[in-house]
């Protein structure tokens, strides 16, 4: 899959595309299969339901529906947005999913 002359950012972009397409399809099928399995543990089903609802946006708070344009933010809102983005960036550097994982 990898070309020895491929740049790291190209490899990352290629794999992110696969994760967002093939991976998303596979994860959805696996999650639905688990939810339909009568022998699956309740805890696994609960975590899967949580992840599916979160992915569908059903856990979004009403105030999360739209971001306030930067020019309309107060200083406190800008400060919160900066801190949130710094936290997300630190997590991404450590390989963490900003949305959390199915079991987290």
C-alpha cells in the first residue's frame, strides 16, 4: 500500500480517506451486527448504542448546533474556544480520537 517515496502527509491523507470510507462502513456494519446479536454482552451493546447516537449527533447540546462566528464572540468565548482546540490538538498528537472511543 505504501510507496517508499510517499511523503508522510500523503500516507496519512490516503489512510484517513480509507478510514472515513471503508472504515466507517465496516464500523457501522459491525456495530449494527453487535446490536442485533442476542448473545452480545449488554455492556458492549450499551457502548455501541452510545457511539451510534453520538455519531448521529443525537447527543449534541442545543448550544453546540452552530458555532458562533469569531467576530461575534466575547473574549471569554474566544478563550474557551482556544483552550478547547489546544486540548483537541494535544490529544490528536497523542493519537486520541477527539470524539472519544466506543469504550471511553
